[in-house]
C-alpha cells in the first residue's frame, strides 16, 4: 500500500495522476499546508524540506522495510521504476523523459510558482516581480510548445514527463498565460485531459480544499512567512 501525503496542488496532482495511471492502490493522508501539517515531526521525517507531496510505500519492489520518497520528480521516477511503466526502456527515450523531468523540476515548477506568487498572493503589486516571472513563465510555455511541435508527447512515448509538466499548464491563468500563442501545448493539454486517470487524479482531495480554510491570514503566514 502507498500512503500519499497530499494536498490538491500542481505538485500533488503529479502524484495522484501517476498513481491513477498506474492503477496502484493508495491512501490519501491529508497534508494541509495552509495549517502547517508540513512542519509536523512525522511529516518532516519523510519530507525534510517541509513540502508535499511525499509517499510511503509499505511494499517496495526491491523488498525490505517500507520506503519513503519526497520530491515529486523522485516519486514519479520511483513509481515508474517500481512498475516498469511511464519511463521508456529504450536508453535514448529514457534519457529524454529524464531531461524533461529535470526541466520541469528546475524550471517550469519554480518559475511558474513565482509568477503565481507575485501575480496572485504578494500583499503588494510589485511590478518588477510580476513582469520578471510572468516573462519567464511565458518563455517556458514557449519552450514546451515548441517541444511538442510534431510530436504527441513530451518524450517519444507517453511518460512521466507528461504527467510532471501537465498540472502546471492546468493552472496557466494563475501564471498569466493562455493557449492563444501555444497551439501545440493546447492540443497536448486537451489530449491528456481526456485520459480518465487525469480526470480522477485531478479530483483527488477536492474535499480537502473545502475543509482547509482557504488562503486566509493563517495560511499566508504559514506559507509565506518561512525562513
Ligand atoms: N520540488 C517540490 C516542490 C513541492 C512544493 O513546493 N510543494 C508545495 C505545494 S505545491 C508545498 O508543500 N508547500 C508547503 C510550504 O510552502 O510550506 C516537488 O516537486 O515535490
């Protein structure tokens, strides 16, 4: 059984979608990041960077004690290697999927995250921050759009690279982006949205949002007051 420490956000959706695609049994353990669950000692023991998602697999494919994994890229690679799916076996295809995984983790996630922050959450409108990160988000949307020209998926076949990149495009308006200039991206996005596992993965934990209290003062302090 896999415990998924989770709140419905783009990084959380990567794992819920992957688990649905792989049809692996899992349990959701709520991690309400607006109320500080990410700082609880039991959670920090599996995710020392106080960020979700994280998983605990009681039945690792390599046997032995339960194993915990944090960082969504590492989690998807772990699940792909456990199941022999979502990571091409041909070495060149595998390399491409890994390249785009690192691209997502080091570029799309952090930069779009900053764009979303300055556009939607910063207490003051700081034009420099809004412009700098919205432009960077735009550049990254263009990079992915160009990658998808003439190809169905991010790597040569459907892979974890698609699952890692897709949830961030799902929140494009939050980053100040639209599909107007990115037709390849729109085609790829719609094609994946039509997969039942994507629909199921996106719906995981919607009740947690309702119960969470939303982005109130406590959530702002908890999320944006860290040092
Ligand atoms: N690189 C990490 C990023 C995870 C991350 O930033 N998670 C956010 C929610 S999307 C979080 O847990 N935030 C809690 C906090 O900021 O304290 C991953 O991909 O797993």
